[in-house]
C-alpha cells in the first residue's frame, strides 16, 4: 500500500533534491537488506543530497529502491544525468527499482 506514496516521494526528491540528506546507508546501519548480492537497498529519503554517496570504489552506483513503481524511472535517470553519471539505467520489477550508473 505504500508503493504510490513512496513513488511520489522518490519523484519529488529526484526533481527537487533538498540539500543534506539521510546518513549514508552503508555506514549508518540503515541499509534495509541486500538484493542480488551486494546491492544496497535505500529509501527515497536517502537519495537527498546527491546520488554520489552510493558510489563504490570503482565509481559505480548500484542500488535498489523497494516498493517504487516504474513511473519514477525517468525521474531517477534525470537526476543521475544531472549529477554527471553516464551509462545509467533503471530496471523495474515487482519489488521495486534497480538503479545503475557510472561516474
């Protein structure tokens, strides 16, 4: 039941990201679990302040946003391109959105 509000929240944060943001999930213990190996889950509020907080040592971004509809995918791609990422894509599934990009 939280798919629509979470999707709208993600779209809003992608278009108008507030400064600051939630702590980096990998360091704060707020990671909601793991998906497809080592891909961290994040909530829409955790993308505030920039997507580069999810970069690994190779400059790759991979994350899973649970309970979001495919409608938010273009908004995520917009935010990634705006922040200088390339080779970006968003894959929608029943569980949520898998996001990947490179710097």
